[in-house]
């Protein structure tokens, strides 16, 4: 089994945080988004994961590449890095990792997390993971027949056809077939809306007899913007609240911690109330503050802060009071 994760986008909706850090490496409950995603997939995958291909923009740099290889190693796989400089659609992006489209393959987009209680059935031709939503017109959805098989993929339907939204994770029993269909689009310059679309390749597979089924998840967590990041951090802390989340190398003096809270190595907290639903990165120092429902990244210094529903980058220096903050790396407030 191989996993391919296209993540070459520059994450403009999460700026200023993505000016210095690739979006999939931003933290959720103390781990990068992409690390959480890989763990989630490994949890439902019944087979060994051999390779994980990360398709990145060359500007991400060597440190990001090393971090991604470490993510793959953590689940017993080998990480491979591929480069996409120009955004020309998902089919175009995936073909940079064409060597990994051999046998069973999972394709997963790096800005979505999920919770599921099923084990992936690798005997099916393909599985498209979905969740029921109240506003299907805002998503790509799947239409099913009476046998529960997917008959159609519809992008943002104007009229109701289904409430099963595609969350951005796919399994294919025969990766070679998908690779051939994506390559056909490029070879014949078949574009929709100026890009080589992934759904076009899937439709061509179905026309040739591939049978896809839905894999319905319990919860779908988006990491596309600041508010969604904070909400996903909150939900993830609830999922893992029974784990050890406060480092023994952190110092908490004359303070109250309201779980669930993640506190990393080297954090110092004094005369403060932290939580619930707060994640604090390494070597951050917080004094005389009240923080809830927020993400504070590494090496920050916060004093006299009253803050909630906030996302702070690395090396932020913040003194004062605010209810809702979105500050990138090296910001001084």
C-alpha cells in the first residue's frame, strides 16, 4: 500500500502563518496536520504502508522535506519527495509521483482530518471517503445507486442530488489504472476550468468498469483557515484527552490547567489559567494570562494576555488583552 499526498499549494487562506511554514506542517494538538492525517489513515488501513509520497512546492525547503520523511517513518513507511512548481490541477500534481501508482494506493489531501470507525476494504476497486453534510451545494458530492455504489461525482450541485460530501481521501485497488487515466488527460490536453481535473480521471475509470463505494467517516475536520484550525484543534484534543498531553519537561507554577490541553517540552506557565482546548508549542513562556480555545506555537512570550479562539505563530511576543487573535511568526503585539 502506498499513500500519495499532494500539498504543493501555498496555503493563502492561512496567511500569515503559511508565509514561513507549509500549511500541512502547522500544528494540531501538538503534531503537524499532515502527521495527524497519516496517523488517521494508518489507523483504518489493514495493510502495511510501504511508501508515502509528498508532492510539495520547491520553495518549502529541505527542512520541510526532512520533517515529512520523519512523518512517514513514524508509521513504518519510507517518505519520498516530489516537486510541483505550477498548479495545473490534481491529476497534474499526482503524476509527479507516478512511480508510486503501483497496486493499492491511497490519495489524501493534506488539509483535512477525520475520525472513522471502519477498516478499509481493500478488495473494492475504489473507495471515496465521504461525510453527510447539511449544505451539499458547497461541496463535491457522490450519488449512489440502490446497491450503495457510486454512480456519479457532482461538483457543488445547484439542485439536491446527494448530501454525501467528498472529504478528499480516496483508495484505489489498481493504482496503475488511475495513473493511466490521469496521463491520458495530460497527453490529450483535456482540461476543465483550465486544469487537469481528478474527477475526470475517476469518471473515465468508472466508464471502463471500475466500481467505487463510499467510506463514510464519523467526523470531518477542516484546516483551511484560522477559525477551522482552532476548531479542529479543539476536537482533536477531545479525541486524545486520555493520552498524556502535558510534558514532564514543562513547568507550571501557581496556575490552573483546564483539560484537555497540550503543553510541549520547555514550556513555562506562571500565574495563569490555561484551557480548555489550548495547544502550546515548545519553549513558550506564559505569565499572568488567561487563554482558552487557542493554538500557541513555539518560542512565544505572552504576558498579561486574555485570549480565546486564537492562532499564534512562532516567536510571537504578546502583551495585553484580546479576545480573538491571528498573528504570524515573529509578531510583536
